[in-house]
C-alpha cells in the first residue's frame, strides 16, 4: 500500500491480566476514513488511545507517517499528539473556559500562535460547524451535540494529520446524533484522514472507505462497507451485525 | 367566579399558578414564620430565667459580664486586636503560597524530583502532627536561642512563621484534595491536545482545583483568625495577652468576654461568606452535569 499514514503492527495490550489487544494489525492510508465496529470491550477504544499515546502498548509498534514511532519508550508524546487529534465520548471540554478559549488554548501554548491568529482560526472553524454564536459561552450552556462539535473543533484547531473519534455519539440524545455525524461527514469530504469507533452502522455504511470488525483484540474482518455489511465472510461478523442491525 | 375561569387556554406559552393555591401557600409561609419567632422568643426567655435563677449567677454576672470593666477594657482590646489582624493578613497569603507549592511538589512525577517530593511529604506529615501551640513554642523560643546572625529575634515574627508553617501543611492537603477532585478525563483531554504536563496543570487542572477548594480554604482562614491568639504565649501584647493583663488587674474576667466578642465580630461575616460559597458550589455542581 502506498502512503501509509498510520501503521499498527502486532500490537498487544492487557489491563492487568485481561488481554484487550492481541496482536492487532491495521494500516490506514492518507485521506482514508476507517470505521471500527465491534462489541463493547472488543478493544476499539483501547486501540485509539494507543495510537494517541494515551495508553502505552505492551508489545508491537505504531508508526506515524513512516517515521514517528508512538510506541518507542523515548518518543516525544507531546509531538505525536500534536499530529494526532482525538475526540472522546464525553467531550471533556474544559468547564472553566469559554468555547473559544477551549479551542485556542493548545494552538497558543503548544504551537505558539498569537492570541489573534488562534482566535481567527477558531472562529473560522466554529462558523464552519455552526457554532459561531457559541464562541463566548461556557460549555455548561451547550447541548450535547454542540459540546461534541466544539470538542471536534478543538481537536481540529491543532491541524492534526489524523483524527481519532472514540464513540463520539454514544453519550448523545438520539435527536442530536445527526448534527455530530454531519460534522464528521463534512470532514471526510474535506479529505481528512480519520479512524472512528462507533455503533452507528448506517453512518459507517455511508461514510467509511473501509469498515473493520474488531473482535477479541484483532481485526477479524475488514473491507469496503458494502462487502462487510452485505456479505460478511466470518460467522462472528454475521452474528455481531445480526445483533446490532436488528431493529 | 372560580379560579379556573382565570386559567389561560391549554398550550398557552405562559407560566400559570392557580391563584387560590398561591394564596394558601403564602398563608402557610406567614404562619410558619410566626410560629418560628414565637418559639425562639419563648426559648430565650426560659433560658435566661433559668440561668439568672442559678445560685452563682450574681457572682458570675459581676466577674464575667461587668459593664464598667467592659467599657474600660474594650478600647485597649480593640487596639491590641490590630496586631492579631496584622498577623492574620501577613500569614494568610504566605500560607496560600506555601500550601500551593507543597501540593504541587507532591504531584511531581519525574524521578529527578524525588527529593522535592520527599521533603514536601515529610513537611506535611510533621507539621500536621504537631499542635500549633507547640510549633509556636518551639520556633518562638528555640530559634532566637540559636543566636544566629541576621535572624530576627522578634516574638511576633516567629509566632507568625509558626502559624504559616502549621497552617501551610493543612492548606497543602486542601489543595491536593482539590487537584484530586478534577476528573482525570480533563488531564487526558489536555494531554491529547499536546499540552505538556506543566501546561496541563497550569491551565486546566489548577484553575478548576482552586475553584473547588475555596469553601474549605475559607474555613481554614476562619480557624487561623482565632489561632492568632496563640501567639500570646510568646509575650507580644495581642488581644488575648491584653485581656489577661486587664483581667489580672481587677480579678475580673469581663475582658475575656469582650475579647471573645471581638473575635466573633470578625469571624461571623466570614463564616456566612463561606456558607454561601459552599451552597453556591453545590448548586452549580448539581446544575452542571457532565462537562
């Protein structure tokens, strides 16, 4: 494969004696949208956290852009996190700052942008995601969908090469899921590389370039969404899809 | 005309309370207030009757609640209290700085900082374990006895220093609890954006931690206001020492009561502020939800 942006090779990770990732491989190409599906506890979130260096792996390597090894014990994790954005299920906005300050903090302190430059960029992103009027509000005045879009903007403001979305709609009221997924759709159209763990199968079918079914700590089956959803090859994939797609 | 006739049409975009219901509730509130007042007055009357009927009351009144003694000692006590206020005003900011530095020192992770962490931990353990009055004795009499060059020999200085060291240990623990009260996901979110550990503390964790501990800190301030009287054991004429002098002059304890009233006059407003902040924080947390 040409131009691999993220290469996960043989990654193992256990919490105490409980194995979560068991020699998982995954290559993600530049501009590719990869969606991870699988049961809760299958290792999707753990994989995303490992790619961002929030969890350290027990074995294996995760290489960014062919040169930066996240799993190297001497790696500069701050430098890696500058290039890999992550958005969490529970938004994790900073409650003591306005939305604008939430977004400007890292570009100013980490990238050394000026107040004005950071604010201009943030306002541009906020308008793009329909949040311009919320810039001066504190996070507790936002709905769940607005909070999650603000969290996406906060991660985007660092101009990451790849974004990780960790079940970003799971905490939302069903009525608000759509606005957040539309934001991701918009990013996909702009060519952003991302890896997303989700239970939104319709969305995965619609937006993913590739769907990966994570089962027992490895990628059990993967392929274009039309193959994985319409013609799954493995029994476990079929069982999982039968459970989640049954209305 | 029944109350229902006044009701807006169903679905009208207004808030509507049944007027009869509102009147009943107002009536009930008024009755509750009256009962409360009557009960309070009855209690005060009965309690003062009981106290004034005790056999020793005339003597107690003479020695503790003597009007002339009160009037005579009050201005001097107020003057002496100014020293307590100054001790408090100097000690408090130093305590906040020391407490914050020690709390931060205890969160340092890098192995190179092990000595700092150890020193901070030992400091907190030791000074939380020693009664404040003992620290005052040890510093106030001990350090000047060393006859070190350039070290002040002043009782107020060492008394204040002892209060700072003793309270610094408590306040350090309050700050540490505040840092612990910030959810780990906040730190994780900050680090995931590429902020360093120091930047995360400075911009994300500490501002939230300090907000969370303002009520307990105010509580410690109130306690410190009173403990400035402990410096009396070293000899400087602050309010307690002045009251002692006045009391032994006439063998009358009224100056102590006067001193107590002066302390109360200062602490009650602060107690009310602390209560108010505490309830506001609780309300906010309940309203806040997840963030």
